[in-house]
C-alpha cells in the first residue's frame, strides 16, 4: 500500500472532488466508509446531495471556525491510500479499519484521544480510499502530525503483513522525486516519453560525470544548448547554488519551469556536487611517469574489478563512494559506445541511479581512480578494439551483482531492487558488445593439439567447472586468449590459475567467457622474467605441499600475480 499526503485550505473543494466524477469519470459509487465518530453525514447515501455535502463540510470545519486566527492556514489534511494492483479487493469494513489505524498513527486522531481531529474516509474505487481531515483538535490546538508520511508508511507496512497484501519495497528517503501526474500528462501531450524533470536529471548526471570542477559542471550544462542555467551567488560572489530549465518547457504564463538540483535528485544539489568533484582532482602531469599514458578503458575495467572486493570490506562510506562512481560510469557509457547498445546502456544507467545513494554518506576520494578513468574515456576517441568495451561490461556485471548483495545486507530494499533491474539491461548490452570480439577470437583458434593441451590444463586447474567450461560456446575464444598470452611470454597454466583466483566461477553463466576476458586483461601485462617464473613455480610447489588456513585442503595452488611493470 502507498500513501500520499497533502495539505490544503478548502475543505469544500476537496469533498466535492471526492464525491464528484473525477478527472476522467473514474469515480464510481462514492461513499463514506468511516468517520471520526461514525455518524458523519454521507452525501453518497442521500437523496439531497448538495445539502448533505454542505452538512459534512460544516461539520469538518466546525473547530477550524472556532479556532479563528489560531487555525493553520492550510487546515485541510488529505491522505490517499492505494492498494497494489495485485491485491485482492478489500471490503468497506477493512478499509474503515485501515483508515482508523492511519489517522491514529499519524497523530490526526490518536487512539483514546477525545480531542482528536475530525476526519472522514471516502471510497470511490475498489483499490483506494481518501481520508479528509481538518487539522484543529477539540481543544482548538493544531494537530500534532509531524512526520505523518513516515508514520503512515510504517503503519501501512504492518497492515500489509497482517492482511496478507503485497509488501511494497520501501525506501530511505534518498530517492529522486517522482514526476507528478501533471508533468506526465504534459510529456504525453508534447510527444516525449520522459518528463522534463527526468530529462533534466539525466542531463545533469551526465554533466557531473564529465566535469572535474563545479565551475566546469555549470559550463558543460550551459553548452548543451537545450538547458537554461541560472547561477545563484552569495554577496561575496561565490556560487551558492543553481537552477535549470529545459528550453521550451514553460508554464501557462510562458515563463521557464525551473528546478533546483536538489529537486531533481538529492545528490545533484550544488554542495553535494562540490563534495563529489573534490574527490576527482586530475593528477598533475608532473606526477605522471614520462611516456606513461595508460589506456583509460583498461584503468576503468581494473577499477571496476576491485569494487566487489571493496564492498566486502567493513568501510561502508568507501563502499558507497565506489557505487556512486560506478553509477557515473554507467551514465558516461551511452556517450562513448556503439549506437546498437546505447538504448540498453541508458536504461541500465537510469535503473542503477537509485542504487547510487543511501543514508550512508559516501567518502568520494576512495573512488578517485575510477572517476579519473571515466573522464579520460570521455575525452578520448572510442577504442578501436571492441573487446575493451566487452571486458568493461563483463566487469560491470559483477559489480551489479555485488551491489545488489551489499544493499540487501544493509536492508536498502529499493536500492537492491534497482540493482537487480539494472542487470537485465546491462547483460543485454554486454551480449551485443561481446558477440563480435568473441567470434574474432574463436576464428583464431589454435591447432587441435594445443586445444587438447589447454583442455587438460582446465581439468587440472579447475576440475569442478571443467566440463562447463569446455561445453561453453566461448571455449574456442578462451583457447585463443590462452595461446596469445603464451605468445607474449606468459605461462598459460599460471595465467589460468590467476584468472580463476580473481573470483569464483560459481555464479558465472558462461565461465569460458569470464575467463577469456580475465586472461585477456592479464595477458596485457608485461610477461614476467625467467627469474620471476622460477620464483612463481617454487611458490606454487610450496603451497601445494604445505596448505595454509587460507587455502583449504584439496584447493588448487595459485601462483601470485606478477607485479605491474614500472615504465
């Protein structure tokens, strides 16, 4: 069940709406199901509708008139409660019980309080009711209904369990504000699939991803050509905030409809953007080694591969920062990816947006590496090697799975659901991106004797998954990846052990694909020297002879990964 609570100043207008035909003649058989004393007049069950309606309005407004100037200016309290589409139809008595529990929980009419506010519950459809109340108590004091939305929502969660209804996934008040009905209707009239609020939110998130300073963020917005930007400043001249409007999005008077960043999403307020970009300072060129220009796609992929490990640690603030940075990566990918997968990537970025925030405050400096790689990707041409995108999306899928698990452990229900929804779109994009590079690798499959040797290595290294790997359609691509690693000086057995050691294959749908991309990334490292190979071999033997607590008996010994070379 979902509650929506608003305030107003005209009791008669609200009652007229509740008993009227509705905006699209959707109201059927309006009638009372409950009231403050059980004897309120019901305009829906009388021959003289107007007279009875006036009696009901006067009864509700009685204490408001008695309080005079002490009454709240917006004295009308309106709460609509809607059941889920899959819920059974509730009886009038059941809706009456729900209404009494909600007004009691919110402080409008506490149980056992003879001075509770006057209220009525009106039903004009099978799936919802409306509660109309006036916010003046019998002692003529204002109602005590602070945090009424939270208390109503908490009571509805209990009601769902008791009545066996659909249990709504509840949030932590960090979600972006949903479009209003008026905004949705306007988008439909103007031929847009998304409202102005949603389009602005996507534009702002992309601009944050590309910017390195708050000033650059505002410049990027101004340069888009379809967004108006108004900057607010302190008397000192420093930036205090900003607001934006879509070009052509105006009200009835022809004035732009402005949104502050915080109204679009909590993390788009100017102070939050300042905090985030403070952890994105580009590394000065003087600090980079000479001739060192790392591939940003490889840097981003490597950073993503580490996120599941970060989420397994106890530092929640760092974990939240990595998820926020990962969300920025998803926002950036549609700009630099092939046309055929952009729709799925946009949908994935939109879905994961909810999973980037929680009540845990992100310490953004922890995710500096991924943010720097993203900005470098946006400033450079898309990679000619399609495998770079496939490898990055492969790593991103593991991040999504880890993010869903992390949010579930922290009871972030909405965020966990958002991460799960993201997985479908991102997996579709990955499958499209990976098809061509996997086929190209398969066409370079090594000779049969090499394939047989590599198959024996698979059985020796990972017997529990060997048959699944050999049956995987990507097996030919994996043999090519292992052979090419050997061609540049790597030991295929050691590289295979390292790839398997990175993360278990238990939840992999296509283990040969997973290993192919891991080995491709490991193969890009400079091959170890002969001395390093000998040391790795001795280490592997020692581990196989002397098992440790970290390596259970029977586990395959894993050689340490070669260090990344200094350049």
